[in-house]
């Protein structure tokens, strides 16, 4: 098969939130950039659907917010949790110092299509779908490009910088031999969808009842549900049979009982194997990892997309100018890791804390009937619900667009 050769300033492997946002920002700054996406489109179900206030702030800074919010979406202003029979508010986004005081729920493919559309306005932006990065090209100890498989044959790309934004199973980070620190995740998540009736409650809600956890995202016409199970617990659940699984879900949210038959087979239930990890070093000369490729996040709290976007903004701010002049040196790549390690590590630390103190105990059936202290405090002083809103909605080190074209 023919081998095509291309030369660009920056080649990004992976057209997820991190890769598409970085592609848009670099092209906007005048950098010649090529994004490779192994799939033929962005249409994949059960991906993260949450667009947080800090990401919406970035969209505003790019002048894209109004057009973006014209896309169909739902707005979540508060998050609640049901512990036993009691429903409590645990995050209130309405007081955030951001333009949008809500989390927008939107299918990820709409978000990615929107970013692709905005990026195509810039001459330097190139997107190749059905192009799967498969091998790094190393010259004299430096990553000088990569090879990708396409339906037309092999593609060889030479680039001043390769960015691995190919997600939490990144082949490029594995090939580069970058060390992964596994932070442990004692759970997996089953994703499913059930229709929503107008008589159902409105809230996006986490239910912690009788050793079980169900998170329900209100998506207008349907509920997107995450059922949290102990790590590797899927076999036991399957062995117990679909009727028992349906019963468990309906037991957590009884109003779902009349439509639980929509779960017609195990094909309607998707397993997400949860991983929480991060790279010790995010870069090698000529190569930088961002987004899930640098740090897989825990799904609940929905901060993975947010962090991926923030990584992209920081990368464009720090490397855009040097990419216009040539090849960023290793110290420039290290600067990206230095900038993003604090929010990443702090977020993961909090996630592991919640996981060990709350999730693990609930799944083990060991949680006491008494509400945990932070929840009791929030019930007493509702103003405290602004803190989780800030941590989830904005995070630890929000990034802002640093370059504005003349
Ligand atoms: C089931 C599920 C539910 C989730 N829910 C949420 C949520 O509600 N909120 C939230 O914030 N986060 C959620 N997450 C996590 C969130 O989706 C990720 O953190 C986020 O998408 C990371 O963005 P990314 O661009 O780094 O990686 P990804 O989104 O994983 O994107 C990587 C892209 O690279 C492509 N790719 C992979 N390998 C190659 C290759 N070799 N060559 C070319 N392309 C390649 C993939 O097809 C993909 O498009 C969820 C994840 C899953 C799996």
C-alpha cells in the first residue's frame, strides 16, 4: 500500500476533547497542526457528556459561547445526593464566578463536532479521520513524528512536536516507555439509559442506598445512569441474571420500575473499567502527553473532559509561540507538566479520598446509617455546597486563553 508523507509543526494523536481543543487553539495561533482520529466520526455513545463552567468560560474567551449554547443541551445548576431516604444538595453552581453558572450536558460528539467546525475556519488546521497512530518515529533519541494506518495505506508524519491525546489506553505513551502510576480504583461502572417521564423528579442525583450507588443524569427525554459496582463485579452481576439487575436498579429509583424492561439484554448495559492513574513524566524530547493519556480520572464528578480541556489550553499557551518558531525544547514540555500536575494531583487526591471514605464503604455495605460529617455540615449550612461546586465546576487551576489574534 502507498505510503504518504506529511510534514507539520504539530501532530496530535486523538480527536477527543484534549486533541480537538488543542488543534483548534494551535491553528488559531497560526500553527500548522494535524489531528489524527482513528474513528470515522465522533459518534460514540457513553462518553463523558458534561461540559463544566470552566470549559464554558474558555468557549466564551474564544468568542464561541453563544453559538455553542445554541446546540441542544441540558443545564444542571445543582447536584443532589440521596443517602438512605434523605435527599441533600451537595453542589450549587449558581454562585460560581463564571459566565455560566451551570454544567451543560451535551453528547460529546456534538461538542467535538462543534470544535472541529470552529477549527476548520483556520488555514493551519487539518483533521484526518480513520487515521490510527500506531508507531512513533524516533531519530537520535528524539520523537520526530509518527506513523498512522489509514484506509488508503500508511501515513508517515514528521512533526516538530507529537502530542499524545489518545486517551487512557494511549498506545503512544506505552511506546514511549513513560511510566504509569496506578492510583487504584476499587470499582467499575455500568452505564445504561432509561427513558424519562415528565412526572419524574428533575434532579441530577446520586443515590446511595443499601450498599448500592446509582448516579442519574437528567438528559431531558432520558436518564443516563451510572451503576457503581465493586471492581471485577460484573461477572457476579451477569451470573445473577438480567431480571435481578433490573430489580436492583428499580429498587434504587422505584419510579423506573414501569420502564425497566427497556434493558432488554446485556447489550444495553456498558461496562466502564474505572482507572485512576497518571504518568510520572508526561513528556520525552519531541513528545507530550495530555488529557487522559497523561492522567485517567475517576468518572463520577465528571471532571475528565474538563481537565483534558484545561491541559489543552495550558499546552497552547505554553507551546504555541515556540511551535511558530520551530520545535519546543524539553524544558518547554516540562513546563506544561509543571503547570498541570498540581490540579491533576489535587483532583485525583480528592477523588481517591471520596472513593475510599464513601464509595468503598457503601459498596461494602459498611456505611453507617448516619450521614457523613461533611454532608451533615452541608445540610446545616447550605452555603457550604458552593465549595464542591467550585471544585467540580472550576477545579484547582483554571486556565484562560492566552493568545488573541490581532
Ligand atoms: C463511559 C465513560 C463515561 C464518562 N463520563 C464522563 C463524564 O460524565 N464527564 C467527564 O468529564 N468525563 C467522563 N468520562 C471521562 C472523559 O470521557 C475523559 O476524561 C475525556 O474524554 C478525556 O479526553 P481525552 O481527549 O484526553 O481522551 P478521549 O476522550 O479518550 O479521546 C481520545 C481520542 O483518541 C482516539 N484515539 C485513541 N487511540 C488513537 C490512535 N492510536 N490514533 C488516533 N486516535 C486515537 C479515540 O478514538 C478518542 O477519540 C467518561 C469516560 C467514559 C469511558
